[in-house]
């Protein structure tokens, strides 16, 4: 085999190896694209769940605020920064508490 023939064979082998690497990279890109799409869908679902929980929490807080404004339950701070220590109005003695009679 002449050096020119050997060089052509080497170039063809390199070209085939490059094609194989390119094909493997294409497969990896598709796999990563699918994985990224799945993760994006999961993130969107989590955002929707968090938003739903936020709306539910607002409804609960609104209900508690309404009960408190009607005097049915003790009022409470809605924000932790309003009070450095939580008040426990439910634990305070009442007129029906026999231990204080």
C-alpha cells in the first residue's frame, strides 16, 4: 500500500469516527432536551401547586380574620414581625376555669 492510499484510508477512518461521535452527540442532545422538557413541566406543576396552596392559605387566613372580627376566636397576628413572641390567647384562663375559682 502506498502512503497516499494509507493516508486516504486514515482520513476515511477518521471521517467515520467523527460521524459516529456526531451521531452519539445528537442522541445525547435529544436525551438532554427531553430531560430538560420534563424538568420544565415538573417545575410548572410545582409552581401551580404552590400558587394553589397560596390561594388556599389566603382563604383560611381570611376565614380566621372574619371569625376574629366577629369575636368568635381571639385575634392573632398575621405577620411574625408584628410580635416577637406568639401570644397564646387560647391558654388564658376563662371565667369558667375552676382552678381560678
